[in-house]
C-alpha cells in the first residue's frame, strides 16, 4: 500500500498542504480530458490536495481554458470541495480601484467554486502600487470568506519583509508563502541569507520551475513554453543535463525524480509545484519523495552541488 504524502502547514495559516502540488500554465489542457480526469483521481488517491489553477491570460492574448477544464475534471472525478485545496493567481496588472475582488470572482466563477484556499500574487512589475493597499485588500477578501491565505510569486526578500511589517502594523494576516524558482540549477534566492530571515519568521516556500520547464528532465528540444531566465543561465543548464542525468541514473532514478527530490531538502519547503501530462508521469514524480528517505538530505545536496548554475550570478535578494 502506498504511503500518503505528508502534509505541511503553509506559513502559520493553519492550512495543511500536501508535500507536492499540481499545476502550471497548461497542465490540464495538454491531454485528452478523460486522461486528465484519471490523473486528477490518481493525484488525490496519492494524497495530493493542493492544485494551482490560475487564469493565465491577459487582455489581447489568446484565451486559455486550463482552469475551466479543471472545473470539469473535478466534477467528472466526483470530488467534494473539502477534498482539495485551490491555489489561484491574482495579477497586479488587474489591481485597480475595486482591488482584487473582480479578478478573484472571475477566477472563482471559471473554476466553479466559492472561495480560494490560497491566492498567489503574480510578479511585481508596477511601481505605482501602495503595498498597504494590497495587504488591506487581501485582508478584506479573507474577511469576506473568499480566500483563506495568500502569498507572492518571485518577489524580493525586502519587499516581502515590508508586506509582513505592514500586516503586523494593521493587525491582519500577511503573506504565508513565497512561490520561488527552486531547482538544482536555480538556488541562490531560496538558499540565500535574505530569504533565510523570512523563513525564520514563519514564511513557507513553494518550489516552482523545479525542472526548468522540462529541461532538467531531458526535454531540451525547445518546443515548450518556459518561464523567465534570470541570470541568462539556461544554456548552462542545458549543457549540464548529460552530467545531471548520469548522477540520477547512478541513484537508480530519473533526472526528473532527482530534480524534484532536491526541492524537498529545503527546510522551509511546504510544497513543491510541478506539472504533469499523464498519470504515469505524475506517479513517477510523486515517487521522488522516496529518494530523500533513501539517500538523505545532505547527500542529495552534495551530489547536485556542481549543477548550481545561478551561484554568484543572481542576487539572493531576489527580483
């Protein structure tokens, strides 16, 4: 019998997330619907309870329906709302006079639910925002029962500290989790001193982009949409793939399993987010947890040390 995934608290929110969470830009629209439903059921059966279901589109861009497909998957699988946690994205480009509420209500409508357990604020690309406005608005959404907790995606350590300080001053909940790129190649920010001070205050880490859009799993043909490349190190990562694959094979696992297992070695990790396009791939990724138990945290970190591509390239302070 397979051991269910452990649960870890997100910050100090009281929300207990599975060690792995499932989702990405196109997780649910890259396979036949019946296969997606089977994958969802497999994930829940294995203990996955957190699903990233953002509205990844913007005015002027082609429409996307990943979140709408997910709502149909939940119905087809017969899942009760209390069996899974929704993590949704909120984009600062859409924050206006009415705050986040119109954007959030649209996202909830598309998924077919009444609240999000977690919302993650997208990249901070505006310089005209008052951070206090964001904190107060999110507190109001929590008071209205529309969200339970919130976090940020790829924000700097100093800006997150300002959010925490503002929330403390206002007597409301601050950010509970930081979603950061974290992999054997991109470690400087989550492993650096500025974020260490945030982890000490109770902030949790959600590791994302742990396989560099599939590159670290050996998918280097360039036909997939991959996220930003801080430090311009992607070619170095591609060049490291053969040696990284050899290390994984020496442990009797796939490169994807080793890459995912590495993220579990971070002491502040609450959950690692990855995408999957089949139940078989999902099953293999979830088995990465066994590698940590078998090999140990210190040994995994030692073995992947040569693949740390952004060391001394990006600031540990973050964007």
